């Protein structure tokens, strides 16, 4: 959803004022690493959602609660004390509170390309929350449903070019285990690329070795096909 002034937000376990407000909201400009998000540098690798899901599963910011300072921490034993947040991509190492700071932790505010890890302690906390206050997720039939082996509805497929990653993307609306063929034709009819695709709802075709130009992308499945003109640049 559109959140003016914020990348995203999340509710802590058991802290939502109303059950309907419990969850995670991310601005569409900062979801994932394709399409619109690929143009949202420095938050273009999907870690806004990683960060907010950390909160959803019980993690505080790496510098602790509130405005920070060396007299507060995040209540995780294996994260070093840190005075405040970091922005951009700092040079390593950075120090405060007598320790080397973990600014590459997903619960800091550094740029997406410089975020890299959760600690074992953070993982243990999230697992405990999943088994406790968030345990309903484990018995939600919709959340953990197996892939649908039924027919793909090609008319619902999205075919587009993501210039930030120089990739052609095919996105389906279901996780289906069905044979598919991906074909890319030059505008003069030459077959430039062909591949079989069986599992998953998203297919990425990297265009590093494909010259800039106009192409026709075709997806075939179950005797049906869908095609779209794609401009690679």
C-alpha cells in the first residue's frame, strides 16, 4: 500500500490494537527487486520486507528500542551493542558502545545492497515467535498450501522487461507444476531463445547476451500460447 513518507511498517507480535491491523505493509515501490522496485535505489533488493518481517516476528532494531544509546539494546545476546542506526553503506568497521557494530544486519537502516544477515540469536527469537504468538501461521491451510498442479491460465500471465536487472520476466498468478515453453523471437522471426519451464510462478530471462531491440516473447502451455512484444534496452 501507499505509505506516504515510509518504506514499510509492521506490527509486533500481540501489539496490534485490532486484529485486522496485524501484519506488514510495504509501499509497492520497494517490494522485491523487479519492475518498479528495480528503479528504487538504494532500496531496490527487497530488504524493506525482510526488515519489516523481522519486526513482525519479534525483532527490535539492531541499536535497541527507541532512539538508541548504549544503555539500551535489542534483547538479543549475540548482536553487539550499538549506539544508533547507520544509513547508506558505511565502511567497515564502525564502532560505538565499545564494540564493532553490525550495520550489515537486516534490522539496521543501511542500503539494501549492504544488508546481509540475521544472527543465530535473532533466528531463534523469530522461531520462538512463530511457535508461540504467531503459531496460527503454521495451521493456516492457505498460507502453506502445496503448488497447484492444475491448468495455468495464460490470460492472467504478466510478461514484461525489467531494465534494472536487464531481465525479461514472466509472472503467473499460481504456483503450478505444469510444463511450459518460453520462446523469444527477433522481430524478423528468428528464434533467439528457447527453454522449458516446469516449476514456479516466476521466470527470469537475463538479456545480457541479447542485443537491444524489439522482440516477441511467447509462453506456451497445454496447447495454448500467449505472446507479447518486448523492447530490450
